[in-house]
C-alpha cells in the first residue's frame, strides 16, 4: 500500500533520513519505533508532502506521490496526526472537525451565495457526524469551546476526531496514545483496531509506549539513525539484540570491534 | 453643517467598504495586504476612464454608464490581483506586505507619469455622478449616501455570508495554520488567491465609489497614508476578524480624522497650521488605547461574524 524507496532527507549537514526503504502492507497496523532522533517524524513529514525528500520515491496505492503537495496527498486518502498536537486554536472544537470533510459544496465561493440550501443540508450532515464523533470521544460538552482551551489529551483526541470525519485508506499516527488518560486510551486503541478490522484501514503508528506498540501493531519496523534497522513481528523485534542495543546504546564489550 | 455630515458618512462608508475587504484578506485569511491603495486606485481610474466624457488629454472618453464603471473597476482590480498573486502569494507575512507596498508605489508612479493613460498629475475631470441631473445639486449628497450605503450593506452581507460558510472556514483555517489546512486536504494557495482577488475587487469598487462622488480623480488621493495605512488603522481599531467591528472602526477613525479640522478654530494659529500632524497624533493615541485596552477591537466580545 505504501512503499518508501531509498528516501534521503537532510537539514543542512544533518542527515535525518538516510536511504530509508520500507513498505506498509494493506490492512495492517504497522508500528514504527526507534530511539529519539531516529527520523520517524521526519519520515512522516516526507511521506505526507510536508517536506520534499532529497532523493528517493514514495508510492501510495501504486501511484508515485513523491513531491506532491500535502493537500493532494490527503485527497488520495492518506491522513496524519501530529506528535505535538496541532489544532485551530481560535475555532471551536466542532469547527475543527467540520473543516475536514472533502469536497464540500460550500467550499466554492460562488456556491456560498447561490446554493445556500444544499450547503445547509450538507453542513447538517457533517454536523451530525461531528457530534457523533465527539460523543464517542466523550468531548460533547466541549463542542463550542475554542480548541486552544482543551487540555493536552483532548487535543490528541481531537486529532483522532478529525481522522474520523473522512473515509481514508491509510492513516499515519504520531504517538496517538501520548497524554490520553488510560481508560480513554484503551477506547481509542480499540477504535483503531476496529477500523482496521472492519474497514480495512491501514495504519502506520509511531509510538513510544511499548505496551501500546506490542498490543496494537504487527509488524513492527525499527528505525535508527535515519534508516530501517529491522522489521518483524512483536516477538521477533522484542528479542532482537540489535533493537535493544539501539535503544540502550552500544554494548561496551563490543566497542571498537 | 448637515451636508458636511453627509459627506462624512459617504467617505466613511467608502472607507468601511475598503476596511471590510482588508478584513477578509487580513482578518480571516492572514494576508498582510499593504497595497490596498493600489487596488483602490486601479478601481478609481478604471471607472474614471470608462465613464468620463470625450477628451483629447488622455485615453478614454468612453462615456459608459456608471454601473459599467463599477463593474470594470472590480474586474480590473481583481485581474491585477490575480497577476500579482502569482509571485506575491509565495511570500508569507511581512515580505508579502512589503511586496504589495512596492507594487502600490510602482503603480502610483505609472499613474503620475503615463499621462496618455491617466492625464498624469492633472487628473481626470468630468467623471459622471449617478442621478446628478435628476436632483437639486444641493441635495445630491443624500442620493449618493443612499447609493454608497446600499453598496456597503450589500458588500457586508455578501462577506458575512461568505466567511460563515465552509469557504470562510477554510480561510480562517489558513489564517490560523496554513500547513495544517494543507494537510486537511485544502488547496491553500487557491483559497489565498480567491481571498486576495475577491478582497481586491471590493477595494476597486471602493475606488469607483470614490470617483463617482467627487467627479474628479488625481494621484494625490492615493498616497499610502490615505489609501492604505488609514484602512489598516480602521481594521485594527474596529477589531481584526470582526466585520461589524471594522465598519465601526472605519467611521470612528474617519470621524477623528475629519473632526480634527474643527480644532483649527480653537487652537493658536501656530498650531492650527500643523493640524495635519496633530490628527496623526490623535489617531495614534486612539490606536494605542485600543490595542492596550481592547485588543480585540472596539466591538470585542461579539462572536466573529
């Protein structure tokens, strides 16, 4: 479904991603782990068109999406959330969700004045959907609050809510569990699993919480220093010595060998 | 006195139209347009050339009806905005502002010097005033106030509807976080262009409204202070992002501006000759007070609309 082929990306002299090649299979929940600075978030930024890669190609659904604009990539059914949450601070929680659906009639200026009725109907549909999502996320009482006043965990939930507003083929989640209370975290993870199982949604998840990763993801890809170290099932990755080394630093006895 | 007040309301309404347009671009979309005067001027000259009577001094004398002048003003301003937008919209924030300021100065030089087109510094005379023949010239102000007031209302309603729609929601999204909006599947460049063109067309209409009131146009009116910065003041005092607020801001700033003329009677002669500087001081004080006490503008507390 998603093929990353020999991607390079550097910022000045720092090589953030180095010859990174990986593949995410359709219908899987693929995990992406690695120590801080391994290039996970940069890779997400390159895949979603936020950064242009220095070299290499990215294919999504057998289409070359390298160098496309972020909005073009979104329209092909690829969505992402952010490690550090981003939301429209001044807009209400509800408006944050209403902005998302694709191809709204009222997105064209001319229609605003001359197709008011169609727009009102569509808005109502989207509004119902958004309310439903907020109910699921237990945030309904906050729907009219400016998003900037939400606590951190709920901003994270709002990002997931945005994801739920549209039909997607694939979602890149950057630390979806961080900052969410454990009970709600389980609920959200259950939802992600359900989306994967029932709708065949493909997920690519960066997460630092190993419990989340081991329970949710299969396979797991491990990145260090901007390229893929290894990949495999949770058991394989857990028992791989190189992975442990990458996280804890090099074994002193093997130094200089 | 009453005709003075009517004249105040007419010019105030024209400024309010320009302020609404800037509010669309800056208040909602985050486009720092410091070239309002350029589009105002384009609208003014386009309408003047299209509607004025035959002349040998410059191009024009088409003698078209005033409505055609207004439409032409909107189209030319919008068209130029489209052309400028291609390079300029690649710039963000302050650099966009400086580019637009430079474009205004460049166009001002063209208008001053290309006398075959604009009659240079002498300006264009004999611009028709709608319904001027049918009423007593003494009461003409009322007629024009109704026209301009209706235009202001129409433009306010059109913009208010647009910014409340999904279209306006995307503009606000771009104003807040362009990257996030792009990653939400919206073609930000296209929306910035639409906002820029639509706003500039309205600025052009404001320019046309001005020349059909005065019947005369010359380059002096379009210095950056009177055509760009004063509109920015109106928007900031009225409340960025608040349409009703910027209309109120336009009338308040304009009231202070013309009101300072009355002061000349009460101050020593040495000061009276410098009243132009004193009015800038007043306006500066008002801006300072607003920013310090009501940073959301004089009509703050209202929901954005």
